[in-house]
C-alpha cells in the first residue's frame, strides 16, 4: 500500500454523548453539595484529558477526575454497566448515541432533562435529540462527526486528476485512474467498519431500522443498501481499493507511507 489520496474519515452523524450515569458516587453530579463537588468521568476519546484539565482550572468549585477506559464496544460499556450494578459508577461517561437506549432501558442513566434543557439552543436540533430517549434527555452531544472527503491534492495532480470527484461515478473513475498509473496506489481502502458502511448507506437513503406501532422493522436488503454494496464490491473486485481491517496497524502504516 503506497499512497492514499482519499479517505472517508469517521462516520456519518455519529454522536457520542456525555451521559449522567446512575449510581454516581457521593458528592457527584446528582447530589446536593454544599462544598466542592467531585465528578468522576469515564471516556476514551483523544483530548478528554486536556479538556478536563482546562475545565478544572476554570471551575475551582468542581473537580473532575478523568479515567480513560477501553472504547465502548471493546469493553468500556460492559465496565460501565457492571459499575452501575455494583453501585460505584462514574458520574459522567461517554456513551454513543446508538447505545444510549440500551443504557436507558437497563436503568443505567440518570434523567438530565432539566439540567440539559437550557443548553438545547447550543446544538442543532437533530444532534440534541440524539441524546434523548422516550422524551427524556440523558446527556449532551460532544462528538458530532460528519463523513468527509479528504484527499491529497498533490497526488491527484500527479495522476492527472484536476478536481476532486463530485459524484460516485467520478470517484470510481478516479480510482481506476490512480491504480492504473501506480499499481501500488489506491484511492482509499475498504475495511470492516460497520459505521462507515452505515453512513454510506444512510447517505443513499437506506433506513435499516424503523418502527411501526410497537414493532421494530429491520431491513438490510433494501435497494439503497444494495446500491452501495454493489458500488464497493465492484471496486473491490477490480482491486481499485485496498482491503484491510479498519483500525489495523497495517492501515495506519499504509497511510503513513
């Protein structure tokens, strides 16, 4: 894997919420306190340590202690839920919007509707709504990540591409141009990150999960999803994109090279 002029970074409309967790220790966010307040916060995103440091410096009446844990699906969520059951959960935790309903259903969150309401105007309505379940708000959005097209202009120029692709057809054509010019170069990679694929399917109009009455409907075989699948499968079959596991060491090594 040589050069990567393009990469779709992160996922479509992914939101991580700072959620108030049930069974927060004494002196935490859910308690009435007459003195300094200690707040324990669990999360994993880069930069939280610095954010906590800046917050503590500007809020002398509150001390936030940050503990970095494994990303949610890699063990962090299990640790949080276990802590709630044991009665020693943190006051705040980073919970993905897609997992928030699971925590709410498990009784693992404190209702923060009243505390969050004054801040609703600071967010896009749809973003703020993602931190709510069944009319109750459990946190605030802290990581709203759109899917973006990032490319190396110098490499596009090298391969005779004068402007970035504006359509998926142009994208496929550029992928062929790049790989034909250099068999070790690929326009991007296709990994096993379900979030990225979900974002692309969403962009195409797919609705994998819907509700009707008291029932869930799951549909992963709709025309939009098939269209996205066929597009990427075609690039994979023609070896115009690199196939490598998402977040794998080989992926980052290839990007660096």
